[in-house]
C-alpha cells in the first residue's frame, strides 16, 4: 500500500477505512496525510501536532480519523473527502 501511494516521508502509522477506500498516514513530520487509495491520490494534509504522529485510526463510519502523537495529544479530525 505505502509503495503504491508514493508518500516519500518517514511513516509511523497507517490506518485504512472500513470500506478500504481511504488511508490515513501518520508521519514523523508531525502531520497526518489522508489518501484516496482507489485513485492513489493525496487529498488532505492535517497539521496540528507538535511532534511525530505515532498512531492513527478511523472511526467505524469512516467520517473521522483519530491521531496520537509524541506531543501527548490525541486529535480527532474530519476525514470526509
């Protein structure tokens, strides 16, 4: 999956939505990237953490992504394209 998406940055965590269409990628550059796996395209970069993002997870409905960072914060983001 990661080689198909051509992320090009250091990846710490990956989560795939329940329908398999989207992926959230937690990076060492403090961001979360949201990808359309089918189209193999990046559609959003979420910024707000102050340290590397170590965990990501989709909610069961796929509408939100939770991210946990070494900054000791958990953030919940809108993940709808």
